[in-house]
C-alpha cells in the first residue's frame, strides 16, 4: 500500500495541536482534595506533577459547569459558572495557570445541543410562548396538549404544548433550527430564525468567556446533532463552518474537537479534530469498535457481532479501521486530524471482560505510533479495568448491557484507603473503587520500570522526540494481519502483535538486520522475516 500524507489547504490549525497527546479527565473521579468523595479542580492541580512526568500535554475535562447532574454534568444549568462540587472559578483558574507552567493545556467540554431543565433559559421559556430558545409545540396542533409528537415532553410551566428533549427528559434541546421547516409543524423553525440565531451567538459568547480566561479550547458534545432533520448534515456543517470562521478571527490558537464520530465530515466542516468513537458515521462507530470492543462492558444491542482486531485469539481484522482512516484523512487533508481514543466516559475501558493486562502494551504501542491524535482516558495508562454490575449513577445506564459507570470509577493512585482517591468514607465516594486487591495503581507502577505506565511514558517521549512517529508523518502499511506492520516516514518500522500466539511474517528487507530498536518487547528481525511473540510490539529505526 503506498504512503499516504496530507495535502495542503488554507485553513488555520493551532500550531500546538499536531503534537498534542490528549488526556481525558473525568473530574469527579480523578482526585478529591477536600474529602467529600468527589474529585475536584484542586485534586487535579495536585496531580499535575504526575501528568507532566507522564508526558501528556493537553487535558480535556468532562463538563464542570453548574448542573443538577442528572446526566453527570451533561445537563448544564449555567455555562458561565463552575459546579461548586468541583470548586470555584479561582480554583479552575489556578488549575489552568499551574498546568500552563508545566506545558499542559486545559480544554473544557461544551454541551452545545441542550441544557438542563433547570437552566434559567428553560424556566423562562416554559412560561413564555414567545421564547424560541428551545423547540416547542404550540399546544394548538391536532390533538393539542393531549397528543405530543414523538420525543416531546409536556411543558412544566404555564406555556402550552411541549418541548423537544435530546436525551433524558431533563435535557431540553436548544433550538438551532430545522433543515426542513414545515408549515403544519410550526416548531420546525428555519436555521436563520430568531431563536437559532440567538443560540449561535450564545455559543460564541460562552466560548469567548472561557477562552479569555486561558482555556485552550473545547471538546463539543454531540456536535452533529444541533440542527434537526438535517439530511446529509448540511446545515449542521454550515453552522460549524460559521463558528470556526469566528474562532479563527478571534482566538486563533484555540482548538475545537468534535464528539461527532465522523472526522470525514466534521473536520472539513470546521473542527480541528474529531474522534473515532463507538458511534458515528455511516457504520455507527465500527472503525473504533473494530479495534477495541470485545463484546463486554458497554454493549449496544444494535451492534452486530464481530471480532475486534486487538483479540487474543487473533481472529480480527485491521481492514475496517484502515479503510475508514484512509477515507477520513483523504477528506481532511491538512485541515486537522483524526483523534483515536483508548476509550472514554461512555465506552468500555481497554481492560474489559477477558482482556488481560498483558494485552495492553501492544494497544498503546499502536495508539502512540499511528498518525492520529492519541487520546488517553484517565487510568488507562495503568490498565484500570471496566467494573461491571454497578448501580445506575447520574444517568449512567443507557441500556440493559450499557452501564457507563463501569468506566467512571475513581483513579487508583496508591494502596492507601480508597486507592488514594479520597479520604471520604467508602460509602460516600462518587463511585466505588475497583474491589480487586490486585488492582493497578500509579504508585506501584511508577516504582516498576517494567510496568505499563512506564511503557506509556516512554512511548509518549519517543513520539515527541521522533517527528516521523507523529500525527503529520506518512504511514505505509506493510501487513494488515498479524502482526500489524507499518512504516512511519522513511525510516521507522512498527510491529504490533495483539494475539496470544507468536507469528512470523516473511518480509525480505536488507535493512532489517541493522535496524535499531527504539522500544520493543518480543519482536525479532532477520533479513527475511519478522518474528513477533504473543502480545508483543516493536518500534525500530531502519
């Protein structure tokens, strides 16, 4: 397969983004500084030394705005105030300032498509039929208040009719208009009506507020869902193109990351990067799931069965991911990046179900040498596991086999009480600590140079020191089976074997015997072949 590399284009991309190693922090589960059982800003600030040591340079915080937390903060009641459980505006400012001194940028999570039903915007709209910040029926449609359209919820105020929800009833959808208005459904306003215009301005105002305080940008929640009934997402893309133009004029070093799950659409629309996710695109997130999802943890019943590439039995295929990545990067050019996460707050951790700790090193070797922006979900660097069978907490359960709480348990720092996360009684913690006495911790792995944590740290440092392993350098895939084998740039060979059994790949190349190992475990090169032990990886300079 020939090398692929970006093509030129005129859009501005923040100069720092190409070298970003993203680290996602779920703030309520990271570090509790005041003993109330919930992580907070000061707890993160106290752990910045660890993040600097690890080598990550960009932190994304899940929503930390004021909220009743019926969906873990994805139900915002004030976009310009932080939630008191995390601290104060000054605490966040101190976190941002201290992080900057260590070379770490901090990004916030912007919930753009809906608010909490406790937001003052909504409580006002529920009593004012002339307020169009949300999407309301009039109560005068056929059937009146007795029959509401699908996904509409009865008005809680004096206003007749009902409002459109996005997910839970407590999350009323903000009105960014409909791509296809209809006179018999008056709530389907055009994208240029007064309400949608006001909400687009509000997005700019919210972003401006936090960017002026030193935040580095935003990950935008459900970015593809703003304009309703939008075939091909044409109007949604137009909205983000408009907002990106404003951002380029006013905050040129700020970054916009999308939760869209379809980089091929979202980056040309205006985002600097988008994640391959467990959903999104024409194949409902299959590219990312084809790498990691092993049928345990968070499982959507609508997902067809398949075998992941990072499978101990070696039954998966890399082709699904590769085709999607090639298609996306061709569409993106040099306008931005695909971002590849290990997991996230809505999806199973890598260490889930039957996947064992010894299977994680090749996964990280791939993540940190592939030409994408790597995104490490907190705790993955030590191999924290998905915890099954937890109760529903702050809206974590989405289906009979989809409980997000298992990926949200507290960070495991050391072997003290509550794994060093909090001094609160165990029954007051945000979620229970992994009960396994052999659970991994930062302290134990930091003291062990053969640990996963030290490997992740070495791989991050190697990526930073070796431009050919970064996000902009071309890749040539030599073998998509087992072991996965690819060249980065002209001189760097990467070999990844995620399966349990050893495998030999015939690959005659005179430079193999003189290749210099940069980081390897279980991979041997000869003039004619590559031998990879089970669960091995190798990165070589030719």
